[in-house]
């Protein structure tokens, strides 16, 4: 069936992050081939509530379309939301999105944390950790994450601990970088500079984080120019060692305890790839050092 875009109820749109890259790809696809799959809605009185397909709705509206193809699930609103989330598990998801979704079910529908854990086959601690993320991250920062201006992974890894240290500074930094599309590595550089800085350097970072990044990049380039190839290899080997230690520590502390079968398969595949690369590195180093001897 076809529904009028302006009459759709998009009350759950804010539970998803946006990606300019994915939306450009979808726009090109719709221009070329039209809408390929229907959106999903459920009925709430006389309203059609969108459960899945927000990017398609936005793209069609941007292209000037008045109608969107849709299919209706004959389910209650709560059941439809949970089913949709389960069906797309692992598809561009992130912990902050999961936190938004769990908070919505808890506040709108009154679902207990024990019931949330049961419905998603997770532990109570998994639910609590996701809810803590969105409780600790300032709403102003979440707005930038939701709009795609700040990556969700970088926000979770660096801005959440920064907000725990100083919520106001976190919000100011997020506002300053929101138009710059920083990478996760660059967010990590800012966090490291903030944690390792004094009061004066922190104030500079908060007021002009992009200047601090430019200064660090320049310093890094100058340092790299003075280093020998062997020193670079030694740095890489130290990084491999430290990353392996960190991963081991996380596994030891229970990082995989809540993993579902699909996630465990992904870990198994990544582990095999890492082991193959380390074996290749070991053989290559042994060959080169043997030749030198």
C-alpha cells in the first residue's frame, strides 16, 4: 500500500543515528531505481507509526515525493519495535542507539529492566550499561551523535568518560567539533590531551579543540621525520603488544559473556584474522633478520 509521507507518525526517528554517506547512497539508489522495499508501520488508532524505514522516508521527502510504499505489521507497537530491533541486530547498530531504544521502552511502555534483558536474551548488567551511557552523556552531545555529526563509537569511547570527568567541558568540545567530522582517532587524541593536560591546556582545548589537533598533527609529523624505519617498526610492534594485552584483559573481565551467537562468530573470525596477520609478521621478521645475519 501507499501512504502519505506527511501523515506518518515518526515518533521513534530520534532513536537512530544518521549517516550522510548512507543517505547519499540511498538517494542515488532511489533516483536510479525507485523505492525498492517498503517501510514498516503499525497502527496506533488512526495513526500509521513508522517502525522501520526512516531513511527511505527522509530521502523520498527530499526528492519531492508525496507517497511511500509501506507494509503494516499486525502487532502491537511494543512487540513491533522489539521484533524490528531483533531482526536488524548487528546492522549498523551501536551501544548508544541501544541505550536510546532501551530507555524508550522503559519510559514509554514501562518495561522493567529484567523484562528488557529477557526480551533481548541479555543480562541485566548489559541493559544497565546501555542505559548508563545515555544517562551520562549530555543531551547536547547526544543530539550531535543522533545527527551524525559525531560518530557514535567515538562518543561512547571518549566523550562518555570525558563527560564523567567534566560534563560542561564535554558539551563545549562536542559543540566545537560538531561541524568537522572528526575521526575516532582524532577524538581519542583530544581525550588524551584533555586527560594529560593541566588547567591552562584544558581550557585551550575546550575553547579551540581543532587548533590543538592541528598542533598535535604537526608535532607528530616532525617527530616521524626524525625517526628511523626500525624505530617505526618497534613502535608498531609495541602497539600490537598493547592491543593484544588490552583485548585479553577485556575478555578476562567478561566482555564476551553477553555476546550472542552472531557476535561470537564475528569475534571468532576477527581472532583468526588477527592470528594470521601476526603469524605472517613473525615469519617475515624471522626471514629478514635471518638474511641480515
